[in-house]
């Protein structure tokens, strides 16, 4: 059974954090020019502090509060940005509430939640800085792939594609732009890039998609820095534990997606 503290600490942390995003709304509403850059920096710092605390205390109540706080912060910021883009208050509110639900284990582990997060991710402003660069990489690889079939010396450009309709994710094996530095899988939102021979990583990378939708681009990139430059073993990164819970869940508070 999972750590029962998650059933109270994480949802409460999410709800309190969501409420505090009202302050961001007030600031963003009146911001001009370079003030947006300052707000962006504050958001990154906010997520960084929460990530660090969640990572250090990942197996106790404080860590669960911090994970919930990141979920609530992401939910609130998505709602705020959607409101500014659409001027639709009901839509923004509903999306924020949906994104709050993964704070509950009974929801985050359900296949319906996975499908909703995968499809909804396309429309979440807090995911766009990951998903749409991923689309660019995907298209570049597709355009370069024919050269791999014309010139055998360039066979590394060849690609194999897989689409998971449940999560609306597009996986590409091989290609011009692929994981490097000893890594064999790369998640860029709904676009996943895996080196040939490492097909077993697919569920892990889809786990990163769920984390992106629920926790946002800042969590995604901070997690990337953590696994690449902070941890001696990249598998010990907090973001890696959460993603891996969709592939090989364990009996810990980090079994978020299964």
C-alpha cells in the first residue's frame, strides 16, 4: 500500500497552493514589458524551491505537501494564462480544477486520468515550452528521415513511429535529433524520442508526459537539470522517480502514476 500521508498532505498542499496563485493573477494583470521576465524568473524560483524541498523530503509528510504545492501552482498558473488568452472564466476554472485532481492518488493512478492528462496537455500553457519544441524536433526528424533510406551511410536518420491514442503521445525511434550523453529516451511532452533497442523505456517516458501536464514545464526542466547535473546516478532524480512510477511502480509515496 502507498504511504497513507499522501492522501491528506498532497491534496491539501495542492489546494492551498492553488489559492495563492491569486497573487500571481494580480501581478500578471498589471504587468508591462520587462516585468513579465521578472515574473517568469519568480515562477522558476518558486518551482525550484518546491522541487528541492519535495526531493529532500520525498518520503515524509513535508515532501508530500511540496509535491501537492507544485500541482496546485501549475493548476493555478494554467488557469490564469488560459484566462488571459481566452477571457473565458468558466473554462479556466474547470481546467484548474481538473489539474488539481492528480494530487489524489486514487485519481492519479487511474487510466482515465492518464488519458485526460495526455490529451489535455496540448492545450496547457504551462506545457507549451516543452511540447511545441518537441513538435519541431519531431518534424525535423521526419524531414531528414528520407535521406537515411536513400543513402545507406545515413541510415541513422531512419525513424520508426508509434502513436499511443490513449495518451495522445507520438513516439519516434531513431532520427537525426535523439537522446545523447548516455541517455536512451527523451520526453518532450506529447513527443517522445527513444533510441532503437530501448523500446522498454516507452512507459517511463509517457510517465514524464503525465508529470508535465500535472506539474508544468518548470518541473520538467528542473528535473532534467537534476538528473543530468546534480545526481551522481540520474535514476535518483525526483522527477525520474515520478516518471518511473508509471513503468515500474513501487510501494512508496512516489508511486504516483500506478
